[in-house]
């Protein structure tokens, strides 16, 4: 059971306890692999893939991105040609989360003509002749999550593994991208909050010239700006959750969700980068150079998330801002009647259990940030 808020709470608590985005991506990759099958697949596909995955017996992955394709989903070139009772698949995929460990891959293929209307989803089992998986790609960060390149050479896949109708793949992918965008926004502000917490502790403990760093005005200003960006990202993302749960297909919900990720990710990037500065040269050292467990964790966390925010995501944000611009115009016209409304640390598990038990809904979800601050001081919600 549970809903999107439960998933967000889980991600928050894992990250607040020291886990990275790679931990979430590794443990919960079924969140991108099976929703399409659960919603559009036949009962047979649900029995063969969804139920075993949720039971922990299978691992799934989602394969959309292709070499040289970037974010152009409608331009993908992996083909699936019908031949009797099978589809014959040829092509390649890259940057596939959990691709090394996956037992099956929900794969975007071209079964029709050019453009988004020719895209379908096929479930392809690992081990089929012609299906090869690379060794894990060696990333700077998110090392808890394996990432692979996949290759298909005349792979015969039963036609019964088609998810939904032919040509419906693009719509299915876009439907699930909304939840992914919200999830990544949560990762961003939760990561930023963790870095802020570590930085606060460090500037209180670290002394220079007889005074703690926290006593210096320039450091206080930096911390205040970090805190502001975290709070803005968290507040906006939670508001987007409310709209999305109230009506995922509404223009207001789509617009809010699309804005949540470009709001939270740059905030995360700023806070992660700013968190390194108070550490001085220690902030760029690996291993034993980070002399305390807190500083080692700080360095590991900022390195991993710097890679994610500064290296991996900018292209995604550029393309999303372009689409958001189009969507914003559509939304404005709709309002005028022009269009119809269309390896975590040891305390992670303890924090997770505590978070879900104490915060069935986000602390301050309806009553605002005041209740969240009050809850940290033990004041009952609504009494702040």
C-alpha cells in the first residue's frame, strides 16, 4: 500500500540518515520499471513481472535513453519488427539504472513510423540470445547504483510481452516521468538538507584564529542562503505533491510538477557546492585526508551529489525548461479557454522507521514550515 507521500518520506529519511541518491536508485528501481506494466500490461504480464518484483524475487530496469539520443525520447532508434509471434529487436540503450542486475528490462522500442506515435514498450528478459549487458559504467558518484549499456542484436521477444497497445509507449513513459520528476526534486532538497546539517555542525566545531567558523559573518550569510534555498525547494515540491495527488492530469498539477524539479535541483547544486567551501582544502581530499567521520561523510556526500547536480542533470534541465515553456503557454491559453484542460550509514533504518511512524504525512504538510520547526522542538503540530 501507501502513496507518493510515503515514497517521499522514505527517500527523505534515507538521505537525512546519510544515504545517497544512488541508494534510492538501487533499492527502488522497481519504481520506474513496473508502473507501466501494472497500469497498461495484461494480467499475464502483471503475474510474471510486477508481482515477483514487488515480492523481491526479480529486479527490473527501464531502458529509454540511447547513445547520442539524450533526452529526445521521440527520436529513439531501437527497433522492434513483428515477425510471427515475436518482435525482433535491434538497437542499443545507455545509462540504464540497475541495468547490470536487472532480470528484465521494460524497453522503449520503435514499432511504427517516425516520431512519438511509433514508440511502444516491450518487456525483454535478460539472457535472451542477442541481448548483451556491459560491465557497470564507472561513475564519479551514485556508486551504490549500477548503470549499464545494453545491446540488442536480433533479439526475439514474444509479442505477448508488449505493454499496452502498439504506439502507446511514449504516452506511458511521459505519464511516469511526472512521478520521477517529483522523486528527483525530493532527492535534491533532502540531499541539500543533509549537506546543510553537516555544514552547520562543521562550522560550529571548526575553530580558526581562536573562534569557531560559525562566529564569522560571511559564513553565517552563506549558511543562511543555503537554508533559504533548501526551504524554498522543499516547500514548493510539497505543494506540487498536493496538486499532483489531487489530479495528476490537470494542467495546474503538470505545471507544478514540471517546475518542482528545475526549482529543487539548482538549489541542491548550490547547497552541495557551498557545503565544500567551509572545509577548506580538506573538502577536496579523499579517504584519510578527511580527518573526522563527519567530514569524511560530508566529502563523500558532496562529491557524489556534485557529480549528479553539475554533470548529469544540466542537459535534462535545459530540455525540461524548453518543454516547460511550451507547457506554460499551453496552460495560459487553457485558462483563456483556448485549449481543453488536459550503502547507507547505520542509522538510516532507525531514522526511516522513526520518520514513517512519526510523520505519516510530511511534518507541516498543511500547516506550513512553522509546524516543522516546532516539531523539531517537540511542540505538537498546530501549536507553533
